[in-house]
C-alpha cells in the first residue's frame, strides 16, 4: 500500500496522542536503520529525535535483535512473581552503571510508571505526603506523573493526585528572579526561593523532591551545579528523598550514563526508561539506594503490574548496555557534544530568530526569539503568540530530517551512534529551515 492508502486506513481507527484527531495526517514509516528511517514511499529521513528520545543505539542494531530472537526461543514472559536470568542479569548491569549505591531495580513498563512507583516508594518510606516538582518539568502522562508535571500538559488532568507542590527551578536565559546570563547567581537565587518555600510549607511534611537533572521537553534547561547540590543538601537536612527523573537524561543522552552525574550528586531514587532498551521493547525501571532497600526488607512495597520484568524486554536491555559499552556510545555523545555545541553557537550568531542554544552531549535545543535584545518570544508559551513548530518541522521533513519542536523550542536528540558528518548534515538542514523563523521577525 502507498502513503495515501495507508494514511486513509490509519485515520479510520487509530487515535493519536496529544492531538485533535481531525488534523492528524501521519507520515507512515516503513523501515529504519542506524540514524535513518524510510517512509512507505521510499523517502529517507534523518531521525534527529531518536524516535522520541529513545533510539539511543540507533535503529535495527543486529546485536540487540539477535539477543531478542534468542530469548524468544526460550521464553518471552513469565509472571512477575517469578525470576528469569535476563531479569537478574539486567538488574546487575544497571547497578554497575548507576551512580553511588543505586543498586536495586524495580522494573516497570515505561518512564511514567517508574515515576508512579517512585511516588509510592517515597510516601511509604517517609510516611509523608507532599511531593515537590518543578515548574517547566515533565514526568509523564499517567495520573501521578502528570500532576508532577509543570507545563500545560497537566491542565486537562487537573486537579490530579493530592499532595503535589510545584517550585521554580533555575532557568538562566529567562530567570524569573532577575539574574539572567549568570548561571551561578541564577542557581543561588532560585535555591534561596526554594528554601523559603520549603520553610513555609513545612520541611517535615515533604516526602520527595522530583527533578529532571536537565529539563527535557520544556527547553533542555541546564541547572548550575551549585543549585543541584543545594537541593541535595536540603533533602539531607530534612529527611526528604531526592528523585532524579532520568527517563530522557539517562543512558548517555547527556554525555554521561546518567544526567545527574554532571552535578556530582547521588539521588535516592532514579526513574528511567527510553534508552534502557532504546525503544526496541517497552521497559522502565525505578532504582533505589541502599537505605530504601533496607527499609523495604520488612516493609512491603505495594506496587507492580502484569508485565514487570518482562523477559524479552530485559534481554533487550542487556544487549543495549552491551552495545553502549562495545561501541563507546557514551563517549561518542560526550565528544560529539562538543562539536554539537560549536555548530549550535554558529546558528545563534547567524540567525536573528535564535535567542539561545543549549546542549549537554547529544541533547540540545534552539530557543527562538523575536528580539535577541529583549528576549521576546516568537511563538510564546503554549503558542500564545503564534504556532511556529508545525511549519518549521514540515520544512525540515521535506529536506529529509525529522525532529520534535514545540512553542519556541527546537529539540535535537539524534541516536548516539551518529557520526560527525551526519551531525553536520543535520545541522545544515536546520540552518536552512531557520530562514522561515527569521522571516517572521518584522
């Protein structure tokens, strides 16, 4: 079937996420390999979003596919009350790459479910109710995770679960406390505001502080080290758990195994998914440190679903970690991240519609503006000024590159297997597409 026929079939039955269904007209993809994917009409695209920030090792990796095939010949699934070799081996391999004493793994179906279980674990461990989560954060679309979320995706799910409190995190480019362009001062001021908020709210009523170590789909906002370390100190002083949401930031995306490692901080819980299996099979995990592990030796942890520790998914996870190590993908993310930063700065200098650029490893954003001096938005928060992303991504797709964009943000997260030549080709396409946003500035 050709593109038109498959689109017609698709639109008769498939419901798409986050969209009014009447305007959906998806490109129908047929196959993929490495950093590329092809639609059913044979057009090739650079996958500069790694699927949805998950195809970290690239499409069609034969080592992973062979490992999955081998596991399918043995057993795909047993009930979560049973163990399997891949379930045990993957937990050991995760413990070897997570920081500090984060050595104890609870399997989930994905990232949002890992967050849900972290909420449960924090409340059960502390006996407290409140969960702190930052504005401009995203933690998933399930009931608890969407309540933690600090962006418009939360609005339609309100009032959400009880006990969630939002706080401001540092945003050096648009610091609400007036210290723009000085990340350390931004971190200091933001931390002081958080301390005051916690004092007024009652520190002994707070179970956990959730944070993306690097904010993902709200702008790749990179906090200064003094802020993250300050949050850890607040937690230690008040018996609050620190939960690092590594669903996007983990598995080499930022140039280290986990994003929190950039700040020399070890959290109490990590939630993760996406790059754990690179999307080959759904799998997530909540990872505890030893003090939680010890607590739950004689206190039941009340959580779990049918597919937890799915044998086929765990086999895919094992093979993924082997690929990360064998192909040195974490190092590639770090090394090419330096080249990525240079190319992004070139775009910032060249294009009047580019206000700021930020990246850690192979994870970056371009933040658009209508005025570099005043930092006035081009599209605005939740497209309050105009929609820019639809036309921008359409133009890039025509030139053979797919990525995720919204509001004033262009998000870039290629597979970690990308080469420098492929990276440069991709940036050249984005460079050309930015002529559109430049044309919107009067």
